[in-house]
C-alpha cells in the first residue's frame, strides 16, 4: 500500500509526549522514524504507564507503546563523542530531526541548530520547548499542569458553584499533544518549503503559545471588551450541562431554541418547562440552578443510550459521557475499525487508538510495534557504517 | 535570500465554519496558502454572531472569535442555496489545490460538491471533511456540536475534581484537536502529491481525533479493565502537583515537583531545607502517599505570595511553576510580548486588536499571520474574476440573481 511519507527519514530525540507524538503522526503515514533514547532509563514515558496489573516495566507502558509504534528505536549516549558522531551520521541522511529535550542539553551534545545546519544544509530541525527558545522565560520548566495554566486554559475550567476549587487541568498530557501537533505541522511545512528551496530550516515550537492559540472565544474578551474570562462565570445559555441518568452521565446540549423545544417534547412537555424562567436560552442560563434541578430529576430515571438516541433522532446534539468501556464497545467505532491492536514482543497484545483520519490513497497503517529499548541499535548503526 | 511562504502557490477552497474547520485552514494560512472562505450573509458563520464584539457593539465583522481564527484568509459571499452559486463553487474548487469542509456528513454531496464531483473538476485535488462522527459508520448521520465532543470522546469521564461529576475542559477541545490533525493530514497529502501527482480524499472524525489524545485512559482500560478515576490536578507519580491558592482574589499558581532533586530545591526555596531529607517526603512514593498534607504545606507558602512571585522564585530554583494565567495575564505577559507572539494588524471595522499568532517560528520560510480576518465577502469580486475567471457582466448577473450574498 502506498504511503504519504514513505520517502522521509526522521530522527527523534524525544523525552515525553511532544516530540514523540509529532513523529508518531509522521511514522503512521509511512515515514522511517528512528527514535534515539538515552542508555539506562530510556524515554520518560516508558516509566509513566499505565502498566499491566499496575506493575511498572519500561517495556510495557501503555503511553510509550502507543506513542512509539511504527518507529525503530536505538540507544545512543549523546554525552559521549562516539554517540555524537553516530548521531551526526544519522543526521546526514535524515530529512527531519525532532526533539523536545532541552536546548542546553542539546547544545551540550553538540546538537545546536547552527552546527547541524552548517554540516547538513538539507536537514529540517524542529525544537519543542515549553516556553520557546527565546525570551525571559525560555529556561522555565513546564510539565503539563504548569503549561495548561501558563497557556491560559486552566483558568477557563472549574465549577462556578465551588469557587474554592482551583482552576482544573484536562486529563493527561494534553499540552504535550498540542505541542506535538504544532510541531508536526511546522515540520511538514518546512519539508514542503524545501521542495522549492532545497534547503532545510529550524522550526521552533512553544507549548505555551500552542495553548494560548486554542482559548476559543475567551482570549479576545480582553482586547475586544476589556473583560477577564473566568471559570466562575456562569454559561450564558443553557442547557449545556452534565446530568446523571440511571446508568451513567449524559451531556445535554441545546444551543438553538428548536433543540430545546425538541428536548421538552422528549421529556413529555412537563408543566415546569413552560415557566417564564425558562422561556429562552438566555433565561435558562440566568435561572440555571432551578433548570438543573428539574432536568436532573427527570434524567435520573432515563437511560443514557435511550435519551441520546431520542435526542439525535430530532437532530439535538446530546452526547453520552463515554467511559473507556463504552468507546471500546461502540458499534460505530467498530464498524469504522478505529481501534488498532499491536503485538509487542514483551508486552503482548495491546489495543490502542488507531487512525485519526482516513486517507483514501495513502492509508494510516500500523506496521510494527514500539521498539524495546535499543532494539534496533545494531541494525540502524550498520546502515550508517558504525 | 528572500523569504518565501512554505505553501506559496497553494490555494484552499474553505467551506468550513465554526471552529474545527477554520482552525485547520488557519494553519494553512499561517504557512502561506491562499485560503478562500466561502460564506454567506444569509447564514453567517456562528463565530461571527458570538461575542466578544469589539467594544460591545455587535456586528458580523466585529467578533473577536471569528477574527481570531480567520486571520490571513480571504472571504467570498456566496449563497450556496442559489442554483447560480453552484457554478461559482465548482469553478473555485477546480482552481484550488485543497478543498476543506466541516459540515455534517453528506451535506456537501447533497449540494453537488461531494468528492465524486470535486475529483472530476480537479483530478489532483485534496479534499478533507472534518465531521463530528466521520463519513461512514452507523452514527455518521448524528449531529455533533463542539462542546459535545469532550464528553463523547471519553475525556469528561476522566477529567474533574475527585469525587465530583465529570467535567468539561473549558473549551470545545475536540475542535482545535480535530483542526490540527486535519492540517497534518492535508500537509502529508500535499507532500505525497508533490511526489506522485496524485490527490486524495481525507475523512476525519473529530470523535476519533479526540480519542487519539487519550492513550493513557484507553490503554488502562484495554490492558487492565480499569476506569481511571477523576483526580483533579494530581498526577499518578509526581507530588506535589497541582494548582494552589496564591495571594489575591481568586489567584492561583501551578506547581509541579517533578522528582526528588526538585523536591530538595523546592524545600530549600520555601525555607524548609530539613524537609528534603525528611523520610516522610524524600521519595516520590512517600510524597504521593502523603499528598493531602503536602498540598497544605505548599498552600501555606503560596497563599501569602503573588502567583508571579511564586513562579519567579520556584523557576529560578529549577522547580516547575506558573501563574494560572487569565486572558489578560497572557495579553500582558512580558515573555510572550518580547517573543512577538501576538499579532496586531489593522482591521477596517474593529481597528487594531491583539490576537494570538503562530505558535511556531521558521528560520528561513515566511511563516506568519499575513492579514487581519476578512470582512464578510470582502474578496468576492476579486476572487470571482481572478480565480474563477468571471467577467464583470457575469459577476453583475450573479449578484442580481442573489447568489453573491
């Protein structure tokens, strides 16, 4: 089967989610990605889990196995001259080098952009850093909870009825995924530019900026209106809320008036729904406490699937609060073949998220499981005569 | 050497609206593609109708939401419900390298602009549909709004305060995540086309791209049958790790102690160096086991200081921390401003306002926000004549027929 990026050779010096996700996106479309890990501990995601039975094992981390499928893995000691020389040979034949290892560490390894580009003018290098490579905060450290706050996303999430609870981050290392997506876009842009110029370039991704770019309509409240957005502000329109059914949670979503009218019909047109308090979406927002109590009372007797189906039949965009079990059992996702199962020599079979998009001519494909630590060191070094 | 945009010469026919689709094409505009948004005043993009409006004065060209995510694009007014408009849309697609849409599945087909038509108009076209549920499968006809993707994807079931209901994440997270994945797919398809001359069709489901960023929750289930609990801002291994109260009204600061060495630096910075060797806290496992008391200890220190002071002291010592930044904090952030992240370009109706810019820099290529967002229909005549090849008389006839609104 043809692949979109089978002509590309990529090096990844990743230690976390960002660089690994950027190169996963490219590896899944056919690129030959060689992941470089330090001796001993390897990539930090090998130690993040989840692990089978909760027992840590660097070859069995669900996060690592997902992020690094379709790649080959080598171990190089970049502190040593020999490791640096080997990396230089690999860079000589690479189209792209992606890293999220701190630039001071990269410089200590002789991997500054200026040096690399002087020797390998066709190389594209993409650097991911929490706060970018320049500016007063360039040396700041930033794991996900710090970045989710530094990018302005956390202050948007909380419970308006519980101001004592802090701004809340989303599950997982979402700042790593967002940085990785931006890095993949910048890298592909640079590779496309190279078709015309014949030269590589340096792409620098700031995780903080990647997050400040996805604040929906909230960032502009300051420059447009002088208003500070807060997690404690009530939603202007309702219902856009979670309620508990007898067998799980559902998200009610009535943005347009006709959607609310349909929902009222589904509820059997109760008398309370005719009250002036709830006459339009703004009134329902202003009187949400009362609305929520009525909705919760009715929904508690319903089943999630029946209410979801009844709403969708009337084009009302409710959605279940899916559990992971719901996702794995979804007939729709099964019919689309979304989940993929990889077979790893140490970890065994593991089902992971599969193709995020269907490309008609160059399909997403799982070709090999994630590498064991150093699994391809001999193979890859032989290719470059080491 | 003059700087050249990476996607110089690439034209994108943009039939998207709301956030996911426009966010996909925004990335292509950053890279220098000519993105032409097809819009209509008879049913304007939802984001043109939502606040914030500049200085609280509503108007279809005055929304910060639209103006943020459509920077650097062109706009043509075309009422696709008019039969005359279909010919314009077809000519635009024939002249475009990429066609992007995010209507519900099947809508483009019914308008006569499905992939079967597009590929005949332009044999090397790349077309991408970013729908909520995807183009195939038993749920493909379901309707999806941005906010509903967060619960649907499973993210809400694992996001929230401990022992509280499932939560949102504060933004319609499925939209930017879908839009960015879409841009990756389009760029890969463009590289493939440059190698082979072949275009293709891309079916993107926002539901699926939202699950692509949840591997820990999904593999915890597929490996162990374990449904991970909602656990606030805590981390499975790092402690302390959270968002803590700082001095001031509703001010907060994120602090993450990444390992034992960082714990030692943290203890020294807060003036409690003895805690570094205290066996109750010396290892990550020990700290994790006493996380409640540890959080009280952190709060005792942070709550008497401004979040900026906490950040400066801890980061200087090599401990990860940052203010829970508001939109105002970001706009005034000295670091982001010094880096030139924000864009301030003149707009004919709202003047010069601060907007978020491109999150990556390119050392050789011309990558930037090239212009403020377009007024609705600002480029209609020029695009119809220069891109679609209509003469002035034909444009006048189309306008008279009501197609160009």
